C-alpha cells in the first residue's frame, strides 16, 4: 500500500512539473474539449426534475473534471504570458470554460434551472 502511494505521489509530481513547463498542448488537446463536454452535460442535467440522481451524477462527473482542470490550469496560465497572440486566447478560452462549468455545476447543485 505504501509503495502504491509513493508511486502515485511521484507520478503526480512529475505531472505537475510537465504541466508547469508546458507549451499549451495540454490545454488545447485535453482541457478545452473536457470542459466543453462537461458544460454540455451539466447544461443537459440542469432542467431535469429528479434532483437527487441529477446531483449525484453531476458530482461524479464534475468534481474529478474540475480537479483535473485545476491541474491543466498550470499549463493554461503559461499561455497568458503572451498577451495579444493566439496562445493567450486559448488560455482565456480555457479559463472562461472553467468558469462556465463551475457556474453550471453551482446551478445544478442549487436545484434551480437557468430559466428560473
């Protein structure tokens, strides 16, 4: 058990180092499509009536995705250094999608639709 935990920590540390030194590929290829899909699913779950299963499904989907999005945010933050280029727009799009996903998750957990 200790070996597995140590291996997990080493892999997580190397992953954070890779995201911190990234060139935006992680954001473009993984982060943006993941947040688009999460926003779409949360938007579809928002108007459903049965609240408890919807909340459970949204927690199971959104919490790991948003935790991974925080990890990808390290890569996206590096893109914001070159303001005025297309790389900064990719970073801004990532953070905008992250805010949209968080807002939709809040609405689903609150139990009210966007129209109400």
